[in-house]
């Protein structure tokens, strides 16, 4: 009986009528010329036309400076490409991941390289294709002879995690719980990934942060990359993991470039899930941030040092679940202060969990001031640009919170953070 692939049965989402705003923005002439030059310098000829080679592009950008400049998008693409080349059981599925090469071009070039059986366009039915991916991963068992031909390792892309609410039952009740409910006989090596949190001008139904939602669930691992190094290392580790992993990316960060060490872009590089990173050492106040707000915290730390001489230690949490308590608590015992920064709602958020863990630990005795949270506003995300800006954390919010923590004479302590409801 001939094998029917999902691609043969399902129409491309490009043919559907559902409106999506995730389309590439118009490029300037200079951007077009720069992109064309990179393609010419780093392409291969496939069927008479150039195929973009991300690996070649990376090393071209590297030069001899001992580091390579890559965008978060390219780092994610490299992690997928590397995993699919290493393991034929890894495949990608989701809306527009194949023919359109991804709504954000994260899967660019993969269909051409690996074919439609491993890069699968799905219909607009998150509940359906999330369940299909979970069922495919059930072929990975702990027996010596896995049933149905071996362990499949799906990578399911959601065009945004907001749409994954349609698949909440599949992720929480099937992916997260099957290993326990099967008595440990069935592993679920699946990755769910896509943009999370507020983007720009997409209003209440498309701006939510799901870090606390999924971080609440036993059986899931949840990671939240900030820069290109995080994106490459965490996604690579997630694909190798035998548990379901939610990778919460950020649409705003996809096009941001970062200089990373050469080894980051080499095959085999991973970042351990469950381990935070001290992004900036300091001695006066600990700031724990997640996702793109790590960058905001780093900017605030530099300005505080220049303006007030305050040395802020910035922790890039990287993993929401399992959380790296040790790094946070050791930092707080040194600095005696803690501020958390996230874009999600304040109630029952990631920052609230961090503060609770400090309160319940020996580090509480080292605090010189109550912990403080910087979060998104406790409101539905407004569509108006000026209100959207006020609903999200800012550099000034972090600076005011750190100054209140340190409470040095002569500091402009400012008012209560307007982006957070206490």
C-alpha cells in the first residue's frame, strides 16, 4: 500500500483565507543588495538556481575576528538544519514551514534540502497537528526494540504561541503526562517552538507571554532564549531531549544580530536545559530577566553604572522549567537585592515564582530590601502604540526599581513602576 504523506493530503496554509500579519517587510535597496551579495558568495547551485547556505554565510561573516555575527533567526535555522542532518528521525511540521519557508523564515531552505516528508506544511488546525506530532513521538520507547520502526523526534512550529491555545489539551494532557502515566515506558521527545509574548501592534489576542502557563506543568520543560547563542544552544538541546520541550522565542528578536563565539555555530553545541547564565556580573543588585528583557536589563545595568555607580548583576534565566535556583540564590546572597523582569502578567508570573523561592530559602536572610517585580501591565494588551509601550517594561522601570533597592542617598528613586500592578 503506498504511503500517504501529510503534504499530499493537506493544502498549503498559503491557500487558506486566514489572514496573517507575519509577512516580510519591504526591504530598502541597500538591504536587497547586501542580501544578494551574501547569496552569491555563499550559495550552491541546485537545479540551476542558487540555494542559500546558512553555514557558509556564517563563516563568511566571521572573517578572522574570532567571532561570528548571526541573527537569532539564523541560529534557530542552524539548530534545525544540524539536527535534521544528524538524525533522520527529526522532522519539522507546522503552518507555512515548507513552501513558504516559515512565517518568519526560520525554516528557510529546509524543504529543499530534506524534502516534503520531513518538512511538512499543515492546515490551520493547531489541535490537529500538535496531536499528530505527539503521536509520532510516541514511537520512542524505552524498550530495546522501539515499535513501529524507531524514534521520531518532531519539531512542531506554532506561528505564534497564542495560536497554541488551540492545542493546549494536546500539550498539557498528552505530551506532558504520557511518560508518567505509561509508567515510564513511553518517552515523548517532541519540541514545540514559535514566537511568544508581545510583538508590535497585534493587540490582546496575539501578545500574551506563556512562560508562566507552561512553566506550571509537571512533565514539560520550558526554555526562553534571548540571543543567538541561546537560540542555537537551547533549541539544539531541546531536540536532543527525550522529554517534551516548549521553546518560547520572540518575534522582535528574530532579526537581531549578535556576535557569538565560533564554537556556538559548530555542530554539537548545546546549552544545558535548566542552567541560567550570569550575563553581567555585579555586586549591588541582582536582576533576573527572561527572553528579550535580558537586553533591557543589560542596558539598564550599563546606565546605572555610568550614572550612579551601581553594579548590577544580570541573570539570563534561559530556562523557566526546571528553574536554576542555585544561580539565583547564590547571586542574591552576594548582592542582597533582587529585581525580576518579564513581559507577562504580574499575577502568578515567573517573577512571582522567583520571589517565592527566595522567600522560602536561606537567601531570604541576606536580603536588605523586599524583592521587586517588573512585569507587563495587568491589562489586556492595547492596540494603540502609546498604550502598548506603557503596558510593557522599560529600561527606566528597571532603573527605578534598582535604585529603590539600593536606596543610596541622592538617588532619584522615581515613582512606582507603571507597568506592574502590585
